[in-house]
């Protein structure tokens, strides 16, 4: 399963790279990519693990960049 998340107000390319690297390390994540220009994160993971991964990914995003809105599409 692939989910797209909008990272509204993402203003730091370095922070985007840190988010991508940290989410890739989560158990069950097959792939994660963050496009700084479009402010989108795509996460690929097993269907049964996705809800937990999304919660952890949001925590990571908020820790790195507290003002970013994490909007699941």
C-alpha cells in the first residue's frame, strides 16, 4: 500500500531529507520519499502496518519541523 502525505508549510530541504531518512528506518516501511518542492511524502508499507507507521511518521515530522501540517491524502 502507498500513502501520500502533504507536508504543508515545509520550508527546509535539509529537514525534508532528515524526515525521509527517519521514516525509512521505521519497522515495516518498504520505502519513503519526500519531495521538498511539492511538499509531499510517499510511504510504501504493508496494509496492516500502515496505520501505526503513519502515526510514527507524524511524530517524526513534528519533532523535526513542529510547524508542518501532516495531511494524509
